[in-house]
């Protein structure tokens, strides 16, 4: 039975199906509107570094044919074949998108979906309607992304600028019409799968060999052959953006061309010399900016951030001086995910993804963009009891709307923990924010000697993300029969672990007068696989 996803839901592909030869179908339609449905193969920086992995009607397959455009069939407006175990190592995400060709808005579309089919059986479906969008002209429907293993995420994020804005988001650009070839490129793979030259019939046993037993590639049977969508007479040509250094042309169409080229020789230097002459300090030259000593010819990158020589402006890139170049290092991190760390102490949540709101500690918002509503969420009787016992009541605010909210608190290190139906216990003091879709409850670990008389924890369970904060970089340790932790240092632990208050009586007897020593610890017990998270901090 197919799993129904909502916007923001994620799952491992291995949890959906053991197959790696998959069929992806997209259904989207609106009266009088025409749609282009494409797949972007992105690198680790979520950029289209190789335009051969932009799969659309004018380029129907990748070089090794791990991604193929199949056309309309089985009730789908467009369909793809994705063979995950053949995707090259440089591709970390496949983003399936739909853009309008001509006038119109995504709010006009009727009920649609993106679905995954393995061996002829549908395993997951993300359904959407036009009511989820407004003035957008392009939308990212779903992503296959590599995070240790391949996973699938229902995205549903739109762009007002259409294909142009979508390409720029992925590091590409739309070429001018006069640069387009006179005739569109031949599109192999658009023929129905039942023909001899097309991929094998869906669900048939003689599929391409797979490394493990898995459903063979196949689409669900259709009652009648769906008509092919009309192709466009003037195709759109996609090209990657040039690198950040504006003076060097981009080797268009070659993998990895985003790397910056070596700088030009210094003024007065003959090209090809091994060592350039040493210019006076401050002399403007295309060589690395502001370096008082000569450097080997061909140096293409500045020193790592924070390690510049004395007298060099902090954070100045090799592309040159200027305000924009100086601020480039602090640019907002692009992402297609709901939660994104901007740095170790700042977290961004995109409320337009996932549908549900976010609960965050009051006062943790440092900036927001868009139409966001902030409402007070009382902690209730249990929360007031926590506040009375510890002096630190857990006060939350609800963040809803369409926009992005940036969260932080006193420079603490922030760590997102994604739950996929499992559970975790987190010290109440270490919780910064979490998805409202998660189930949570407050628990009390009582013990003599614990500050305030008890340790309050929050147990989270379900599907969503919780953000925890730590003093410094934490360490994750397995639970053994002899695992003890200080109550101020412990941050979180697996929900299946047993917590026991342990008193070290002998140590207290040997302590100096007026000093309590390490008298009370928390002992953790549990089966193999349980863990605790400890921070390098103690009151």
C-alpha cells in the first residue's frame, strides 16, 4: 500500500522499497496551461555543476542513463526512470520540478501528485492542489537526496520567477533565444516502454540486473495509452552560471567547472614565469589581494577564513575587494530543506515547507522574513511546576505562516535531530525549537542532590525535527552498565535508556570541608544501541 506524504515529509528509500530501479510519475494540469516537468541533478552544494544532468524534453537522459525521461503514460503527465545505484558519486540530489510555459500561476492547477513506483507497485505519493500556492510559476515537487543513503522528501516549494528563477536557484541560467540551436535535439527514450528500443516493460522479470533482490523497474498498468504532451517549438536552453571570478570564462558543459581558475599574472609579469616579482605593499594587481610577500604563480584560493596574514582585511576573497566580495562569506546558506544551519549558532526554519508550525523557546527569534505570526503557547500546569521547581519555566512561542525564521540563543551550538518515528529524551534546558507535528511530554527524574530536587526532560516522538542547544561541541557515547553522567552535562539520551540517580557516598566523605565533591550522578542502563549525548559543560 502506498504511503501518503504531506509537504515536508521524508523517508529513506530503503524503508519504502528494496528496489533501486524506480519509476517517478508526475501529474499536474490546469485548463489552458502547459507545463514543463524536469529533473535537476545537483552536486553536494545543491548546484547544477554539470548541465548534462538537467533532464528535460530537449535532453531526455543523463550520460550513463541513470536518469531517463519517459514521457506521459499510466495517467501521469510526465514520467522518469531513476536507477539509484547507477547515479555517479558527484550527484547528491535529484530535484523534480514543474514550470509554467506561458502565462498563468500555480494557484490555478487542479489536484496533482508526484509518486514513486517500484516493480509496478506504487510505494509513495505526495498529493498537492493549487490552494497550496499563490503567484508561483515554478515549483519543486519532490527530491531524491543522498544523506548516508538515498532518501525522498516531499517539497512543494514555489518560485514566482518561473524557470529563470528556478535555474538561478540551482546555479544555472537561461540563455537568450538567439543562442538556441536551429532545430531541437532528438529525444531518445520518449517512445512507449513496450517498444523494443525502449526500456523493458514495467514489472517484467528480465529487468537490468540489480545488486540485490528488489522489485524490477516498472510503472503501474494503465487502462489506455495516455496521449503524448505536445512539445514546444522554441526549447529553453540551460547553461550553468560562470564561476565567482568574473574575469574567467566558464568551461561550459564540463563536470566540476565551478572551480575558480588561477589568477592572472601580476602587472608587468611575463606569463609563464615561475615566481612573479614582489610588488610594493598595496600596489593593485590581479594577484591575491594585499599579500605583502610573493606567492607561487597559480595560487587560486585565499588562505582559510581566520588565518589571513597580518594586515589583510578579514574575510577578503580572491575575487577582489568591495563590499559585496567582503560579505560573500556570510551569505545565507541555500537549501531546499525545512531546517538549515546557517552556522554553528544560527538555525533557519522555512515555514512554507512541511505545513505544520514550529514551537520555539521564547526570545530565540533573531530575524524573520515573510508573513510569520508569533503566538504565545503556555506551558500549562506541568510547565509551571517545572518553573517553580527549577526557576526556569519552559515558555514556548508558536511560529506559523509563510516565511523563514532565524533562531539562536546566547551563542549556543545548535544541532538538528531528525526523527523518523523514533523517540529521544532531551533535557528541558537544552531544547531550542521543534516541529509542532512531534508528540512531546515532560518527564521528571527525581533525586536527592540534583539542583532543584529533580531533572526535567522532554520526550519527543514521531516524524519531525527537534533543535537542541549545547555549550560547546557534544560527544555521543554508547550506554554500558557503567555509564554515569553529571546532571548538568547530559543533554539527551535514547528514550529506551533507563535513568537512575547514583550517590557516591565514599567520595563525599573524602571531600574537603565545605565542598560537596561529585556526590550525585545519573546512571544510564539499556540494551546495546542506546546512547547519551554529553556537553563539555558543568555548572
